[in-house]
């Protein structure tokens, strides 16, 4: 049983709650291992249609665990490839929504950005304050934040270490939605249920195609999209979705 996260499945939605409240959900080795070991098998489970990753009212996660990391040597972090296992979480193919309230700092902001979309409570505070610790982002912040908000604002965040509130995060493209604090989980779960109600293969293909936009030229991305779109005509869900529309009924997707 995981110790630093709580995992609950309701229908097709898996809710993952970071659970180190005394350390503001600081991301230590244990929490990373538990997330990867618990969620990667669920990623391949056809009954799981969406993940929601969240923290608590005070913090989504206040960063990588500074106390655990502080005394490590270069050889420790290089030979163990510190933080590399987070790539396994980022690479999961089932959609994942970060529901962020309170602090999402350093590795916490980077973990939220590994998700496919960020829903921010009004209380959310995003930041990459590593510069204040004598380091810099190391879990994707310099790359993902720049792709999401552009060079100028990423430089502002990373070089000054300042925080960004939910409204600024939404305006800048970091967050998909700003939600009242007490509605964050209900609205996020509703969106996750909607995603999980669709055929998993088409959702995975659409997700992968959007993801490709961040990594390819427009020409390559458009070709990838066209080919993936065309391949969907091999699925039963495409036949069902279009037939249901024509017959004025709700589609029953089978994930085939
Ligand atoms: C370990 C942490 C922590 C962290 C908070 N805590 N953040 N422990 N690693 N990242 C612990 C505190 O030490 C404290 O423990 C408890 O959580 C509550 O925190 P407080 O500071 O007392 O709370 P508050 O005064 O409300 O301030 C909240 C805060 C502050 C502004 C978020 O905690 C803070 O600045 N935290 C660090 C944020 C940060 O620098 N993140 C980036 C980390 S580096 P005790 O035992 O005293 O109660 C990073 C690197 C990524 O993420 C990869 C590149 C290296």
C-alpha cells in the first residue's frame, strides 16, 4: 500500500492525492516511486479513462524535497539520474488533470505541467523558485514552462523566482481553467468523468497528437494528425460515434 499518496478509483476516474501534508507535499524519492509504481500499471488498464492528481488546500506540492536533496553530491545525482523516473509519469498515455490549490512550486509546478491540463483553484500559486536555492528547475520547468507561457514570462518566473497566481496562470496558458476554491474538485472530477466516458483509444490518440504539437514542426505535426485521424476509421468507436449522431442517440463507446 502506498504511504505518501492516496489512490481511489470511481468509475473510470482515478483520483491521486499527494499525502505529505506536514511537508506541504514535498516530492521525495518515496512519493515519486509510489506514483510511478502505482499509476503506470493503471495507465494500461482499459477501465481507467482519466487521472486526477491533486494535493490539499494549502499545497499541491511545494517542490522537490529540499531536505532530502540538500546534501547529495554531484555523483549521487548524476549516477542515480535524479528525477529521471518522473519521465515515466509524464509519458503515461491516459489523460491526467492536475487540480491545483495552494502552492505548486519548483518540482510541484513541474509535476503539474507533466499533466495534460492544469485546473487552478483561485488560491493556486505557481512558481519556479529554485534560483533562490542556488539551483534551477530540474524536472522539466525550463522546457515545459517556456513552451506553455513563452520565453519572456518563463524567464521572469525562473530568474526572479516569483510566484504567479491562478488568474495570471490561466491568462498565460499555464492553467486551463480558474475555479472557485470550494468547487475545484467537483469541477475537475466532472471534466475527468467526461473524458473517461469517451472511447479510451480515441482519447489516447487525441492526447498524443496534441502532445506531438509541442515536439514537432507544423508540417510534421499536421501529417501526424492526419494519419492518426485516418487510423481512427479502423475503430468501432468511430462507427458508433457517427452512427449515434445520425440516429440522434447517445453513443455507447466500447474502447475498441
Ligand atoms: C522539503 C518542505 C518544502 C520542500 C516546505 N517544506 N517546502 N520540505 N522540501 N520543498 C516543509 C517546511 O520545511 C516545513 O517543515 C513545512 O513544510 C511547512 O512549510 P513552511 O515553510 O513552514 O510553511 P509556510 O511558512 O506556509 O511557507 C510555505 C512556502 C515555503 C512558501 C511554500 O515552505 C517554501 O518556500 N518552501 C520551499 C519552496 C521551494 O523552494 N520549492 C522548490 C524546491 S526545489 P517543518 O518541519 O519546518 O514544519 C525543487 C527542485 C526541482 O523543486 C528540481 C531542480 C533541483
